C-alpha cells in the first residue's frame, strides 16, 4: 500500500521551521513576531472605577472613628457624618488580634463621589471610602481565643485576642439593687476585664428607687479604689452626676441583662430610643435587648470658661457611650481555663509552673503560688482570682 502523502498547514509550518533552523536563523523569533497580546475584556463595577485602589494616593485622606464592623467593611464616623468604608488590600494589622473593632481610629481615603459634593452616593453597592490603616490602640476590651484546637486552654502572647471595643476610657459597669438582685461576683468579673484592658471602671448602681444597694458590698468595692455612683434611670436621680463623669470620654456599657442599661442610655441621651424590656417575673432575670453595637453621643454640658479641651477623633464634648452585645458575654461566660489570662501579673510565672494545666490553687511546683508568697504578685489580686474561680462554678 502506498504511503499517504501528508497535507495541511501544520506540515508546511514544520518544514518552514526546519528550513530556517538549518539556515542558522532564529526560528522562534519569527513565530512570535506577529503576535499581539490583547487587553483582557474585564468589566469593572462602577464603584471600582470611581476609586480604583491604585489611585488611593491621589484621594483625600481623613481620620475617623469606627462605629460599626461588618463582614466586608466598617462604618466610620468622619466629623459628624458616618460613611461605609471597604478595607483596602494594602491594609495590614497585627495577626494576633481582631483587625478592626468599634472605637478604632482609622485613616480613610474618601472616594470622589463622597468628597466632591459632601454627600454619600445613593448606590447601595458603592463604598464611600477605603480604610488604609489603623492607628495604634490605646486600650482594648477583649477576650482570648485559641487559634486552634491544639491550643485550647493556653493563652500566652501567641494566642488570638478578640477585641470587642478599642480605645475606650471607661468601663461603665451597671448593676441594680433589685430585679435582678445585686451580684458582687459578676461585678468583680467585669473589674478584671477592665484592668486587663487598662480601662477605668465606674460602677453605677441603678434602680435605687426600688431600694438601697447593700452597703457592705458597695463599701468593699470602694475600698478597692472603684468609684461607685447610685442612680435611678426611672426617676432621674443621680443621672446628672453620671453625665458629668462621662463628659468628653469614651465609655462602654457592661452589666447583666435586666439591670437597666438601655433605660440608663435613654436617661442619658433622651433622643436615643434604646429598646427596653421588662424582666421575667419567674426568676427576676432580664432579657437581652441589644442586638448590635450602637454608639450614642452624649449631650454636651454647659460651656465652661477657658479654652476647650482637645477631644479624641469622633468624640464630641459630651462624650460617647458604646453599647455592644459582645461585652455582655465577656463577663458572664468567662471560662475557667481562660481566667488566668485576665491577670497580667501571672503571665511571667505561668510558663514556669511544673504542670502545663496548673490551676494555680494547690499544685506543687506552681510558680504563681511562689510569686504570691514572695510578694511579687499582690495578695489582693490572687484572692480576687480565687473568688472569681469559685464563682464560675456557681450561678450568680
């Protein structure tokens, strides 16, 4: 059978390539000489065309206060206006803590549509700015979170820190005299949370219209240096004094459900309209009414003589009050294994304990106990640790 002659463009191209190769020519240069790379036909959404990331340097910058954190961005207060901002791809934050939290101070690049006429664009898919960087945090109200199952129960410097509120000045711990009953053990938990985050605690005893607070327990807290105020959100008694304490400061609410936090917000900020609910008559416990973080602007006090004090970014002369559901679980749901994390005095000694799961109560070779006996760890703080550890096994 005769051999079939091959035909087609491929054969001619092979012969042409072999001819040029044997003649000493660059066979590949001619093959690529006539080729042109076409630009990819990618259709960008309008908001990316309005403020492409490569033009961030050309956009105006402003510092703002984070007032809400979402899955794909954050609400940032710039001046008196809140804008929705996406996070730039160049944004970098420490990996051992939440990247953004309510109270953070961030630098934002404003988009053309926002800063050209001073108004936000009506397109719901359009961001009004890009978060470029975050300022260093002065304080952080947070809790530890293991970064993997292998690290459960170990909260050293390499663990992840879940930040609930940043740069707050005051932790406003609200308790009640009745309905629900006064709980010193829960208050003490919030005190260690404040000390860990370097916030100043302010204890507010609400509902004094139902009866006086227990004098002995209140006296114990005052002996520890905790400032305590008594008020009634219902009658308004003591609310004016509380407003003076909160002026020009950044405060975050804490306390069990039912103690009247939302009612206190409405008394401090009449236009707030915070939702309130009655307590359960069966067990005199409250119902949770705060579903998302809310930042309230406290009304300014009467103007005083002298130059005005310099205020933090996003804070008016009356101060701000943050109500977030995250702080609610922070005091109630402290785990036994994470409790030592709230006592920074223990940190240098915990790695030296003989047992890796040491409870710092009775174990031989416990470096924390040795430090308490040596006076390196204050006895008052260690006694607080023991009381809270005991209370975590009981219902408050």
